[in-house]
């Protein structure tokens, strides 16, 4: 056998194997795309009225509304207590203001200090 013919035969075999693998990969991609398209068409067939009458969705909706109302009430309560405000207090009022809330941010300063001006 001629070495060039052996090389040519092996090259042709390798090329054939590569082409077969590429064809298999392409077939897998096509099947996956068809599967995605089929599942999306099934999802589109769901009636929206059925979703509106779903008790689980209604419960989730009610729970979320209750949580939002609770957050709004908490926000209003904190605002009534003075949260979100920037104000000066005297040294005598400090403990009453700080101990009245769970979280407090305070900035200590003195008018005569250079860095506080």
C-alpha cells in the first residue's frame, strides 16, 4: 500500500466521522427546538379565565396584598415616630430619642469644631 493512499483513506474516514457527529448534533438541536415550540404552544392554550379562578393564585394575591398593607402601615408608623427626619436635639433629649427606636442614626457635632463646620 502506498503511504499517500493510506493517509487519504484515514483522512476520509476522519472527515466522515466528523460529518456524522455534526449531523447528530444538528439533529439534536432541531429536536430540542421542536420540543420547545411544542411546549410553548401547549402553554398558550391555557385559558386565562381558569387562571383567574385558581384558588392558589387568589391566596397568593391576598397574601401579597396583606404584606403590602402591613409594610405601608409600618412605614406610616415609623414616619409618625420621626423616622426619616433630620433634626437637632439637645443633650437632654438624646436618650429619649435613641431608646425609643430599634434603629437610629446620629451624628455628633459641635459648632465650634473645625470639622463640623
